[in-house]
């Protein structure tokens, strides 16, 4: 079993500051350790130098998109679990999100219980694999 | 001994009887036999026979010879015609009467001489039976046991006999041809899955092949007529089909129609019907003949195609019109998400009982800020419109309307609606962002199409009109003939999230108003005096110097 603190850490990527902060609070209220990134580029730098087990990311951001994030995640080993959240309701966004193969997908706003369950499940999977 | 007058009378009566047999379609052998017996009765010792030319045109067939020995009849049946083939075969071949006074010496009888001798026949005079078109149908022959030629009475009997039997055989030939033709058409119709039908308007009757009865749902033995067939047409289309049909009857022309049939038990079929009128030589309508093709299967795939096209058109519209609504939805969902998350976090912290008042304060503060942000998004639609950096240009609204109608053309056709325009050609030009004005027009036209959707196709009308109002503003109105706006407050349709549509977000008209107001114009909605809704917007005319530049 690898470092417990590391495997319990969830990375958050959202370019909307208030959404990012609210998710940080939400995960913290469930006792989870969170590392939040307002800029996707910063997350990619972090991921290149630190192990990431679970990342929760929006897919519709300025600059780097969620798709690019997943593409980079695929190159990492072990491969991080990705949970996608998006506020876009159109089918194209949904299709794009599905194409990148997330372990869970949420439309904003989402049900907190279901979201937290998905995050815990992803962490559990990462632990089992790790 | 009969008196000559009496004989005369019964001969005429006999002819009449035979013609009645012809008219009532009695079997041909019976008619021919009666003819022969009638002729034989007219002269002492006269024996007659009728041969029919077979369909191949080169052989004879037994017609009637009730007084000739059976052996003789059998021998002649199936004999070829030719230049030396007895009296009858030669008469048919040469198409002229052949008088053989002595069969025992005449060279034409070489092949039949012995047979004639056994049967006691000596003289044989044969005359070809011709149709009205002068085709050889057969021959009428008189036999005598003595060697002589025909007398005047026998010649006139021959004339009557060939005339009557010509009618009888000719009629039978025509009917045979008709039957064969009908059988062929029927065969073709059945194999092509066609309904084949004939309507006789004067007799109020109709005929249909089995396939037709199956398509229209008629029992095999039900007597048919035109009205009964028409009663199967879908009520929505019946009047139009009848009009089409009546027009064809009146003009003795053709008709073609694609419509639905409603069968007993409510089953619906799509059919294509093609027909034409048949007129007699006096120009009277005799019958209407036609075919009906069941195209339900094709129609089904056509409808699927139409559905797909509709979806495609919808996607195109979303791409054009929905961009803005989608981004508004996105903008709104962000603060709502933050509020929901913060509230959920606060509840969880409280449940765990280790809530830090500073943290709670922070969460509540964030929720207030995000609520305000959500409000700003709504208020900011106008700002979003303004944020659109697209350059304004000097526009002719009539031209923009024409472009927009082309864009929505497929929607209009698919939704079986009609848009007419009433353009003011001296409409002042305006200064505006073309794409935004187009968005306004598309939105109003789509709303109008939705408004007339529930009406029958013939009433799905929309009128787009331009005019210069009293203050010199350019006014565009989109008027539908639907059920109108809520009676109490038509203007309410411009409010945020107000929608009378099931799938509506209630954002379209909000954006429309923002665009128009950003352009310094106004937009209103009202119910038209008779029916339907009318949306109209006014835009100020561009400055005169700009207008001349553009022109």
C-alpha cells in the first residue's frame, strides 16, 4: 500500500474560482484532502511531478481543455481516475466528456451525495490498484 | 302449306331471336346452331354449315352443322384454308364467295370428293363471314344433294346469315380480346402489387381487382361504387381528392393523387392513385379506370427521413440560435453549482459538529456572492449582447428578412407551413449587427412556426411584413394565425423564463428584446384582432449621410 495521505488526495481543476472553492469546501466537509487548481496548466505541472490518484475536472475551460487533461493523464502511470463535471448542457460537450472515458460524469449543479460517493469510489479503486 | 307472309314473319322473328341471343351473350355455338337451323327452315332440302376461322388464321374450326353427318363434320374440323381447299377453305382464303355446283368434278374438292360422295352432297356454295373491319371470321355454306348453283332466294338467305353470324362471332372475338386484356392487366396489376379499378359513373357502380379490395378493405363480394371507394379516403383529404376526381370527370382528363386511406378498424395506408377517363365516340364519359399503389412502406421511410431532416434542421438552428442560450445556461449553472456545493458543505460540517464559525461565515458569504452573480447573469444578457464585438453595418431589413427566410426555408417546408412577405420597398435602412438581427428574426419565425403547428396544414400561415411607421422608424412584424398570446398580458412573453412552450426555456424572447434594445429599438407583442399573435419591432433609421453611403 502506498502513502495513505497521497492516495487520499483529490485534485480539483476548474477555472471558475467560486465553483472551485465550493468544491474544495464540499470535499473537505467529507474529510477528504484536496489540492485545487484554478489553472489547468498548473495542475499538469503538478501531475508531472507528483502521483495523482483522482482528479475532478471541468472540461470546458479556457486554454487547456478537459480532453487534453485526460490525454496527459493517460500517459501517467498509474493512471489517475478522472471525474468530469460540466455546466454545458449540449450534446457535443457530453459526447466529448464521454469520449475521454471518465469514471463518473456530472452536470453542474450536481447532487452532493452522489458526487462524494463517486469521489470515494474512485479513491477506493486507486487504492486497490496501487 | 304455310302462306308466304307467314313464312316471312317467322323468318324475321327468328332473326330477332338470334340477335337477342347475341345481345344477351348466349354461347356462340348455340347462336350459330340456331342460325343454321333458321336458314335450313327457309328452303326445302337445304343443309347449311358454319365454320369459324381459328385464332391462327389458317385453320378452320367447327362452328355449326346440325344437319351434316358427324363424320363429315369431324373430317372438316381443323382443316387448313387455301386456294384449293373445298368451298369453305377456299372462300375464307380468297375472301370471296365460292360456288361449286358439282363437288364430284370441281378441282377445289379433290381432297374432299370421296367424303362428299359418301355423305350424298353434290353442290356446295360458301361465303366468307366478315367482321365490320373486313376481317375473315369464318364461312357460311349451303349444301344441296343436286348439282346446281344458288337461286336468288338462297343468295339473299346467305346474305342474312353471314351478316348475323358476323355480328355474333365478331362480338365474341371482341369479348375474348377484352377478357384476355383484362386478364393480362390483372396479372400485371397483381404482380406489381397494384390495385386496378374501374368506376362506371352512369351506373353508380365500380369494379376492383382482389388486390384493390385488399388495399381498400372491401369484402370480396361487396358491390362497389365511386362514393364507397371515396369514403375510404382520410377525412382530412377527402374533399381535395373528390375535387380532383370531379375535375378529371368534368374535363375527361386524368387525375393523380397521393393521400391516406382509413380502413375499417382504423388502419391507415398511404396510397398513390392514378386514373383516367374513357370516353365513347359521342364524347360521353363511359368509365374511369385507374390504379392504386400502396406506398405505406415507402412513406414510412420517407417520414423517418423527414424526421432525420427535422432533427438536422433543429441542430442547425441550435448551432445558430442556441449558442447564446447555451452560454447563458453555462453562466448560470456555475454560480448555482457553487451555491449548492457551499450549502452541502455547510450542512456536512454542521452534522459533524466541528463547525468553525469563521468557515461557516465564509460559506454563507460565498453563497450570497454567487446568488448575486446569478442575478447578474440574467441582468447581463443585455451586456452579453453588447459584448458581441461584431461590427454594425447599414442594413436593408428587407434583404435580411429574405436571407433569413432562406435559412429557415427547410423548417417551413418540413412543418408544412407557408410564410408570405409584405415588403415596404421604401423602408429606411438601419444600422445594426446583421447576425443579431437575423437571430431576432429566426427566433420570432420559429416561435410563429411553433404557434401554428397544431393547426391543419392549410391554415399554417405566417406573414412577415415591413413598413415605415409614422415616426419614420423601420418596423418589422411577424404575424401568425395560431391561438394567440395569453389574453391578460401579452407583453409578459418577454419576461425571463416565461414560456408557454413545453420544451421552451423562456430565454429566446429575452435575448430578442435585449438585441433590439441594444440597437436602440423597441419590441412588442399583441394579439391580432381576428386570431393569432403579432410580434413587431422597430429600429431607428440610420443617419441620412450613412444611408447614402450605403446606397
